[in-house]
C-alpha cells in the first residue's frame, strides 16, 4: 500500500498519475476493512484455552484518593462521565469499604470479574454474553438485543446499559459501543490480543502504587500465579462458586 | 357481536392508548433509555411490571377453558372460547410491551434465530410463541365443526400443561437469579402459577362482565358467583405463597436485611407491599369474594376483580423494582460507598412514557379481544341461569 501511495505522490505522467491516485484512494478505502478482518482473525487465532487471563488486586497498595485506573479505562475504551451518574456507564469503579467490626478502611477497583461460570452468560437469551476460551467475558455487540437480563444476573454490578447515543468523538476502535446495548470491562481484550496488558494495570503501575497485577492464571511461572500461590487472596462473592478471574489480596 | 357505537367508541379509545404507547416507544428509541426512569441500578422498570403482569395473566385466563375441557365442567364450556381468545390477547399485549422496551427492538429477529438454551429467557421465547400456537389451535378446534371430543380434550390438556410450563418459566426469570437477595427463590415458580390463576381469572371475569353489559347479554349469576369464589381461593393461594416466600427469606440470615427493607423500612416499597399487595390486593378482595351477598351484587365482584388486578401490578412492582433498588451485598460486613451507588438504596421514579407503554399493552390486549369477539364466533348467545346446567358446575 505504501508503495502505491508513494508512487502516486511522485507521479511520472498525467494518466499514470490519475490511475495511481484512484488506485491509492480505492486501496485506502478498502484497507481498513481488510486490516480489521485480518486483525480480527489474528486476534481469534491468539485466543488460547491454555491461557486464563486474570487480575490480582493488592488492596493495601490501592489508594482511596487515586482514580487513575478508572480514568485510564475511560480514555482507552471511550466511556465517559456525562453528568448523569445513575445512567452513565462505569466499566470500572472505585469502591470504598469500612469494616463495620474493626473500622479498617480500604479502597479497591471493581470491574467485570471475568468468572469461569459467568451468570451473565448463562442468562443471555441470544448468546451475546460469552466467554472466550482464555476466560475473558465479553458482549457481542452485534447480537445484544438490550434486554438487560445479564445486568439482573451479575452479582458484581459490573455491567452498564448504554442509555443514550454515544458521541462520535467518544467512539474508539478499541471497544465498539452503541446505544441500547450492554457493556462492561473487556479486560482490554484488544491490548491483550496483541500481547499488551490492560490500561488499568498500566495506569496503576505508572502511579507507583502497582496495585493491579495482570497475568495468566494458567501459567504457573507467571507473576500472578506465583503471588496467588504464595499469599492469601480471595474472590468476591466466593459463596457463589463462580471462580472469578479477578482476585483480591489484603482485603 | 354487533357493530354498535359503543363498540367502535371503545376501539377508538383503545386505539388512542395504543398510539400513545407507540409514540412513547419511538421517543425512547430515539433518545435512548435516558428518557425513562430506568437506570444502571434499576434496569427493569414499569414496562416490565406491565409486561410480566400481562404474560402471567395470559396463562391464567386460559383456566376457564381448561376447567371446561380438561376437567369436564360443562358449565364452563360456553365461555371457553373467550377464555382462549383472552389468553392469546393478554400474551400478545405483554410480549409487545416486553419487546418494545428492548434496547434494540430492531434486533428482535435475533432473539428468534439465535438461542442460548441455558437461558430461561430463551426458553420463554419458545414457551410464549408455542403458547400462541397451541391456544390458537385449541380455539380453532373449539370453533370448527366435527372435531372429535377426545381431540379437543387432548389439545386442551396440552394447552393446560403448556401454560403451567409457561408460568414456571416466567417465575424462574427471578427465581434463578442468584445474585440478588430479593430473588434467588425456587418458590417464585409456583407463586407465579398461583398469581396467574388469580390475575387471569380476574381479568376474564371483568372482560366477561363488561362484554355482557355492553352487548346486553346475560351472564349467569350462578356461574359468576362460582367463578368469583374460585377467584377468592386463588387470591388466598397467592397470599399463602407470598407469605412463605418472605418467611423462608427471613429464616436465611443473609436475606434478613432485605426482608427488613421490604417488610418494615422500605418506605414506598413497604407501603406498596402491605397496603397495595396484601391489604387492597389480597384481604379486601377476599372479604368481598366471600361476602354472603356476593350473588346479589355484581359490583362486589367487579370491585374485587379490579382490586386483584391492582394488587397484582403492585406485587410485581415490589418484586421487580424492590428487588433491584436494594443493593447487592458484595462485601458483607462492610459499609460500602462508590460512584456507582454500591451499598445504597437506589432511586427509581418511573416516567409517564413507561406508564404509556404499559397501558398500551393493556389496550392492545383489550383491542385484540374486542376485535376477536367482533369477527369470530366467540361469545355464547345466552348464558342465563336457565341455560347453565347446575350439574355442570359441580
């Protein structure tokens, strides 16, 4: 593609130049679609049942006054605070806790817990809620009918319904979003599929807190597996036996 | 049914409600659900209350038909067609409200072509469409000449079993939700069956009384009183199931706080539960339906049936909305705060648009029923006491 574009820019003669310009325009129009489908197939090829992606959140390292993971997720995926807190989507939120018995106060991020047995997937009538082989729970935006049964079923209140039109300037290729459908944390699947780590984990690391650790729960040599094997951790709503991919330490 | 100014006037009135519902739907679809009272905390609101109310009543409205053909009570046979027609109309009205509230109603075809069979919602799509098919066939068999009685009885039995499955499925929408303390109860399925008996019969009796008044037909006092007493029994059954539901929840320590909310400290939800569901929708109709002078006063039956329907809507509101406004306990033993309303009782203020959609569903039900009665041989010619064989009631 670059060669054609460069040639057309140089332009040796009028006819040739015109032809090449049209060819370049056509190529530019087609390439994003091809790239998207190639990217999609590459991404699908990388989904491996031998991986289970997860997060380990060290609550002791999470500061109550820090919101950097939320901001990073919002910027990465295009969901925004529009001043309507009851209807605005929140893929990740900070929750402040106070132990009623001891008075100990902690703060932690909450997002989709990427359960091994996700209730949202069980109840979705069309199969739009689905779990990838590598454990990431997603919404297929093409077949979500907006019934919100998954939101009724999720024990973590991790999902949001898009209550109004998504402004053009908020749309990003990282996460397709649309009015009338349900959405939640994708574990930054677009980044994970290219070998990167989720935006929240990066942002948390950059603050120096380092409370969010991302990794492969199936790889015994990964940092997350070593941490889980060494220190006590817990899952939220463990009584439901959903085996979430997000774990918390020092809660 | 004759074409009278009253009939066309009724249809115009119902048409106005349906048009208002259509306008509400277009408005909501254009601007998104932001223009409703529903939020990320209360994701199902008034439209769902109406939709589920109509769907539950649908299966119950078929009871009169079932009593006639499955349980062999001759006196119920003349009104069996109306029972079948009303059942289909109620389901159509309920489903219309349900699908028009979807975030993407334009994708309805996906819900009919792409199934996740682990979802009770997906099963319900099949149960609902199957119900329309089976009751339609049942109605046809009742109206066609020369259908052998065993065939009619068989299809009546299938319809009866199907309707039990349908209400089980509807109750299980909530019963199988483990996440929320207000749901997660297997008793929802039988309770919804009891509710369907009650709401369906109340709706049937009101339509029957209204139609007979409008068309100057006679509705046997004996039959009406029998059906009213049966309605009283169903009202008691619903109160019983509701009582057991709350008592079992009270026994589970982790659900005690939720019960305290609904039964004692929930403000409008507590008021609706005790005042709307239990008193006005339960105890008052019970007193009226077992009133010794019930056979002499049609108005008692009408008031009781209206109260049963009101109580039904209130009950569903308390179950649906009360179950959502109460926060999920993700962190037991902690005081919780967040920007996403964790740990706080959520607000829900339904908008007029949601009520317009709900009332549109009721109007659609009544319009379908009226048109069905107008163009099909649905109504009995004479249902006076003299024409009702008392032995057929036993």
